[in-house]
C-alpha cells in the first residue's frame, strides 16, 4: 500500500511539473502580444500605407504590428521589440517625416520599432 501511494504521488508530481512547464512556454511565446487603442491625430504612413486621422486598434505580436479600423486591417508592418527604462503613460506613436517609426504602449516598458 505504501509503495502504491508513493508511485501515485510521484506520477502526480510529474504531471503537475509538465503542466507548469507547458504554461510557462505558452506565455513566453506570446510575450510580445499587445492590443491597444490609438488615436492618430495627423495623417501618417506605415509600411507605405497611409493612415488617416482616427481611432485604431493596434495589435502587436512578436514580429508584426497591425492597425485595425472598424474591424478591417488597414496597415501592417514587421517590427522589432525594444526596451525602455520607463513605462509609457499612454499608447502613442513616434513619426518622422510622416512615417511611423515607433509605437509605445500604455503601461509597458517594451515598445516596437518599425522594421525597414
């Protein structure tokens, strides 16, 4: 009886360890996934696509950023993730000469740069 209980406890512990490892791996794979609302105030371009003023949902994954308006994807680009020393106070974008260069996300230290 004692051996049977020991085997059961060992198997149960191994199963819990496997479940925890799988959960950690899943979270690590989605570490960069962020979705936020962004108000674009002036016309800008992203990867050659013009974004007119308005409210967009910005979705960033490990490799891309997508601008969605009224449920439709209007622009997408490859990105690289960077770390900032402080959290952004709001979701905003940095544009240079009318072209989006960076997107910072509210409450996050990580931000994306648009891959050229």
